[in-house]
C-alpha cells in the first residue's frame, strides 16, 4: 500500500537544517508536509543526513501525536473529545462517525478518503461538540448532523435511510 | 518603517501614530479568531463590500481583531467610537449596520445583546453583563487592536514598559518589582515569577535561555491561544523584560502546532519587532539583545511540563526528568533557563508600566492581579473571561457566565483540567485564588473552567480525565504509567455496573501513591479528578456500585432508552435516524423501541423534538 516516493524532494529541507542543534522535530514536520506522512525511505534519508540513528527517529515519531507512518486520507476528520465536548455528548458523535466510516480513531478508510482522529481540544468549546473536517469547523453536533456533514465530502456514500 | 535606534525614537513613533489617528473615525472591530468557525470571514467580506458600496471606503476602518471573549455569541462585532456591540451576526445583517450605525450613528436594536430575563437590548459593549464584571489587564488589547499591526500595539502604550526598563531600571530592580507585584506563574503551579527569575539570574554561566511555554494542552482551555492570537506583542514585550532581568540573549516560544493562527501572528510579531529594532541586536540602541525563535510542538500534552518541553526543543522525545537540577540551573542544552507561560509574560508589561503597587492592590492577599478563564461546558456564556483574583465561583458562573442553559441545576465546576478537581455546588462561594482552590482539592491550573449540570455523571467525568492522563502519560515512571491505567480500569468497571465497594478503597489507596511517587506534574496531579469526585460525589459512586444505577443517566451499561407512548407523536424522526433499525411504528402512531437491538447510541434521544425519548 505504501507508494514509492521521490526522496530527493526533501533535500532542500535537510540542507536548511544541516548542523542545527535540535533540528529533528522541525525537519520531520516539514518532511510530513511534503508527503502527508513520513515514508520510511524519507526517514532513512533524514537519519543519514542529520546523523541521527533510525531508532531515535522512530522513538520521536511514535512519541508525538502529530506524526504518521502511514498515508493519510484525503480529508482528516478531527473529532474533538475535550472536556467541554465530552460533557455535551462528544462521545456519541465519535461513535456515529466510527459507524459511518467503519474505522476506529487513528485509522484511514480503505478508499483513502477519510482519516478519523480524535483531538483533546480544538479550542472552540462554544461549538461543543465539535469536529473539524480539514480546515472547516462543524459545531453543536448531534450524531446525525455529524454523519450528514461527512457525507457532504463523500457524495457516493449511500444513505441507508429506510 | 525604519529601525528605531533609541528610546526617544520609540516615543516619537508613538506620538506620530497617535497624531495620525482620528479618534472619531468609525472603527469596525471584527473577531477573526474563534469567530471564524462561525462565519466571521463572511461578515468581514460583507462589511468590506457594503462600506465600498456606500462610498465609505477610506472613511471607516475595518479591523480584524483577536478574541472579544464572548464566544457563545459568535460572530461578534464592536463598533467605535459608538461602543455598540453586535452579536450572532450573519453577512445579511451587515448592510443594515453600515446604514444605521456607520452612517446614522444609531444602533440596530435586533442585533444587540438582549439581557435576560428582561430581554432588554443592551447597546454598549461595556454594559453587557458578560463584560461588565470583568477586569481586562492581560486581555486589554484582545479584541481591540489588529494583532498583526505593531503600530496599533505601540499606539496603546506598547513597548513602553521595556523602554522604561532599558532607560531606568537595573535587572535586579526589575526582578524586585515583579517580586513585589506578587505575580505568580499562570501555567498552573503558581510559583512566584520574580523569585523564579532571581534563580535564573543568580545561576552561574554567561549563556542563558528564556522560554515561553505556549503548549496549552488542557482540554477545554484556550486562554493562551487567545492572547497569542489577539495580542502577540504583549507576550514578546514580557519576554524582553524577563530576558533583560535574567541575562538571556536567546529566547524560544514553544507553541502548539494545533494553533495555526497563533503561530502566524507570533511569527509576524517577531518579524515586525525585529524590523523595528525592538528585537534582535542592540535593542533601541542599547547593549541589550534578544533573539526569539519559534518552535512548533508536535502534539504531546506532557510537553507542557518544563523539563519535557526542553527535551522537545532539543529534538528528543518529550519526557520529563527529575528536578533538581531545576531548569534555572541546568535547562536547555544544559544552560540556565527560565520558563514562563504565555499569560505570565503577558502580565509583565502592565506591571512594569503601572507599577508593582498598583498590581499588588488587585486580587487577594496571596493571589494578585487577574486570571483568565476559558468558560465552557454547560454554561450559557461560553467564552474567555478575565476576572480579578478572589472573585467567587458563583459570580463567574452566574453573573459573567449567565448561568446554566435550559434551566438545569449547577452541579460542579472543574478547574485545572485533568490535573484539577471538581468543585461542587456547596462551594459556590469559594473565592477563586491559588490557595483556596488547592484547599478544596482542585488547582488553579492554567484556566480551563468547565461547568457541569445535573446531566453530567461525575464517575464518567473522572473516567474521562483518567483516560486522558493515561493516554498522555509518557511512560517513563511506573507510578504514572501503571497507576493511571489501574485507576482507569477500576473506573471502567464501576461505570459498567461491575464495581464493588472495595474498588473505592483501592482508588483511595492508589491515588496518594501516584501523587507522591510520580516523576512530574502530570502523574502528581492525575488522581485529583478522582479524589475530588470521590470526596464530593461519593453517593454517585455508590449508586453505580450498589444500585447499578447512573443517576445522571450517562453510563451506557446502566441506562436504557424508552419511548413514552403518551408523548410520542409518531413523527418517525427517531425511526429514520436509528442506525440499528431498533425503532418501529407507523406514522402518526406512537413508536416502540426494541431493547435487544438498541446499542444506546443516543441518536433517537438527540433527534426527538418532543422529549418523548426518556432515559431510565
């Protein structure tokens, strides 16, 4: 499933950070911005150029929530599970999304259309319960309105209405 | 603009900006941060269009500001010099505002805030109850100025405090002033800021670092985000003063990558301040220099802990280490380092500008100044508020916050996020300051304030926080890694109706061990939500265990949904929405719910317009 990638695309990034202390995390952030995730071949190149062992890179990548080792869906859904969303029913919204997309949080749909994520707060508690699809906010959700919002991005998905 | 090479030139620039400003020129202030999620961009575009159609281009300023605080009424717009406050706007409303207010100088009544219960429209921003009770020191510019304009900051006495420091104060005098002000760290722990600076100043070594902790991670907290988005220069000015005091020439702002607007505004602020000679080498022509770098976090709650944050800046896994040595002695790259949070830095310029005596006159004996809270949860006026220390919880919730929606009863307030505790209704008179909150088993924390009503289950809430801390535990020390997991398992059992009374003893035994033995603040405070709910809501735990009942109607395993045939109109909304096809019935006849198919997703409950779905 991992497509072949052109690792030379990250050379300008690596050049910019050569000999900079503490560069690993910003480098990984910029590499991920290129591919949408962190392909293994790109990480090898990062390690060789910055002289950081793969074990340390793997340790850092798996520590931070922001980094992905697998390709992401076209749309990332961030379903907020912060405190305000929790007390206003955010869990029901998440469960409805899981049923609709047939993936668990952290996973991507088989057609690479959606990645479902939970976040601990998007800082728009007045919209609770809230989710973001890409850069768009959807607030004051119910399980049903959340599913309807997702279907807008996926016109082919059939509605299972009786 | 040209680089300023002396303090006099800064003063001259301020006079020049003020001289070119007409105080009577209409100014439309549109919140372009949080309100964006509710259509502020469309409102701004409508203002631009309408203003140009009416031939007012060049006669009216349309200013994109930071957060006005009243997020519940988004999108909000305030208009100067009239002081009118409009709320819940849509692009459609804008032409009327342009016509009535900008041209005729009158308010548009139906777009004003309506006071409850009188329903009288309140025309002026400062008369809206939500704002009336507040005291804005840190947020003084938020919602007032364009945060991407250094000129607007300078016009409102921006960089006056650093000018005062550079022209007339020694580093020790600055520290003394901050100590005397009584300012305590706003990140949560509440340590004296001036004393912390003194440690860093007295530490041996010539290279010292200054870090601004903007890794605001508490769910339900957005104070620092608002300050960075709405007034980034005040944070930079606070950092300048701190760097001068401790002797640092290099600073970092470690900001959550989840805050893209904040990152953009801070980067712009650093670039503009550098261009004007307010950052960089030989600031304002003096021998003082400070360079600031911005580091974006990569998503780890524990990085709010100072030693973990340092590890993250160094490019490593963000894991804390034992203290001492404290960062003031050995921090970033092993050098003396001072870390303060965004709100702490933002307090510093007003303290220096207006003096320690003024600041120390605000608040309580041991907690000075103001505190920003992010009000959220089951409260009418969700938003950002800045109140004097010592105000009671009751006044925040009912006077500023407008009470609980839907006529429900207030049950508890959670301060300090996952590290804090629940304060019950019996403590509504509690003054909000560091020491009273600690005595109640909670903590001040960074300022998240989540309000809960009778429909919130306190056992479920404790489980929610524990699942958060367990997830975010970095795994380095056993008490936190294993302890939070064991506590969570017990809470899980209780919410599933499988708990026994001995579980409560086990929770009480585990909690102090985790608090005492964990390496960092994350583990040391993780049991707080469990301990406070056990303390104040013991009966609710017992109901889950002894009666297998969730009094708030939240815990799935202990509730069932039923359709009340008397109330059901047979509208069939629930039947169509049910993902399990568990609801049957003919149109216009009461429907029935098949319990064996029901997965308790609650969709029917949220869809029903007639309150016919009941939780038992």
